[in-house]
C-alpha cells in the first residue's frame, strides 16, 4: 500500500511517499523556485561551438542552456543522418527554436535542453516528432505488450511517437485515445504560443510537484492521498477528476493537532535517512558521500554479528545494504554515477545475489537508471539520470 502525504505551508509544499510505512520518496517545492524540468521554452541560439558539437541557448535564465547535437538530430536513431553532421549545419547564432528542459541548472552548469519533445500523460508519453511506438519494459506479459503496441500504432500519425506507460497495462483503448487527444491539444497550444511570441519565453510549464505525483504514481484503488490543506486538497481533487473521470476519488484531510509529517512518522525518518551515516536494520551501516562527479556508498558490518560464519555475516549485511541503498537513492533523488563499495564476498553466487537484490529493489524507481555490475576492484557501479539537485531536507 502506498500512502502519499502532502504538507503545505506558505511558500513551500513538501511531499512524502510511504510504501508499507517506509519512506521512499521525498520532495519539496518552494513558490520562489518552481522546477523547470519538462517545461517548454522558445529560446535563441547565442553561440555554436563545433568543437563541442553543441550550442548555448538563451531561455531567459541567468545562465544559457546547453544543447548537444544528439538533442537536435531526429529523435529516431534510424532517421538520423550518417555520418553525423557538424552542429554548424543545423544551428546558427540568432536562430530561435522550441526547446524542452531535461535537466535543471546544477552548480556552475546551465540547464540542459533538447528538441526531442515529450509530454507525459496518465497512460502514455506523447512525442510529437519521434515516429515510433514503445511499451514500458515493466509490463511483463508479451500479449499485453503487443495489444498496447497495436493500439499505439493505430492511434498515432506517421510523425508521432508514443510510449505506453506501465500504468497503461489492462487499460482500454478509449482511455488511451482520450489521453492522446489531450496531449495533442497541449502540443498544439505550445506551437501556437511559439508562433506568437519572441524568444526567450516560457511556452508551457510542467505540472506542479503534487500533480506529477498523482499523474505518475497514484492509484485510487490502492493508495491513500493525505493533505493538511483543504484548499490544496480541493485543487488536487479537481485535477484527479479531470485525469480519471468516473473514478471514485477521495482525499483525506489531516486536521489533527499533531503535524501531518509527525503523525505519519515522516519527519523522524527524514532526519535519520539524510544523515551521512545510515544504520541498517541488522546493525550494519552505510556511509554516504557525494561529490560533484559521483556518489560513493560504503557498506560496513558495524554491530551485525548474526551470521553462521564470516562469509554469511558479510552476505546478509550486503543483502540488507542493497535494499537500503535502492530506497535511499530514490529518496535522496541521487543521480549521475553511483559506486557502492559492498563488503568483499568470496563467492560469485553471493555477488550475483546482491546485484540481483539491488536490481529488484530499484524496480519501483520511476527515474531511468542502469546497474552496470561489478568492477575489477569489486565495486558495484550504476548510473541514474540526474535532472535536479540532490534532495536535502529543510533546515
């Protein structure tokens, strides 16, 4: 069971996602800084750098956005020219174009933008110029994949692309078609605004944090949505009714004297889970260090002595650590290169089991990630898409 808890106060909104009482996602959105990932801009090319095969684009922020050549070429790899042209053949200073933000400005780097446009809906992701249909890899039955792929091919025009999301499994054609029509209208509105305004200008903001959570993770049949603001709850309910017409919908309003994050044990979990040193249930612990280039997680046996042998103790600690690392990566929204230094194991079977446990525990993560496996030095290496600064808790 998932429990989504939203705490609202003037100037900021905090969201926590609990799975079986365990905190797995957290985010905060402040009114003075609305995230731009997913938003569409009309930008102006400031300069083109052939040596980097990239351009810098003014989208109205303090720092110009970065546009790499692969994000300018056709989204479908089979339709890209071979060999790859110089970016000077595609872009020139002063040129105006529609771009979408795929990564926030982080540190000294400006935002990253693309012309591979995508608009997420409830059941599909709409890609107006991609020209292909894909189905979520998390949908296991091959027959269901084929059914969804056929629906997508029937509904799209030649230039359009569609990704059938995991939640689309068992969904009927009518719901998917209604989702597509809504997203087509959004895209038409973006293009219309781009025609009428000069760069730099915002053409379309992505949904708010709460709305994204409801769109991507909420299921009224199994999940609870709890909010401590009646006004925000009414807005959320209106959004849900538009997204899921005909569904029986309910939002729980928390009105007790105890703050909602304290009542559901969110605040105490946050304080524990964002420490550099995080204890495992069995007595082992993790040490979490983040640099500009990568995140390193060190696993230690600590107080754990419960195995029948040293190898068994190490293996059990590493299994616990794999579960906790997956949860904390998702909770902290850690991105980029991630190195986990598990305790050395003597058997290949144990190493394979730890890697498999990590992969299984990462299954619920909606952010793109890839577990690369063990390095020669015995470190487990993975990558996770970085779109925003890593989470921190308000202090």
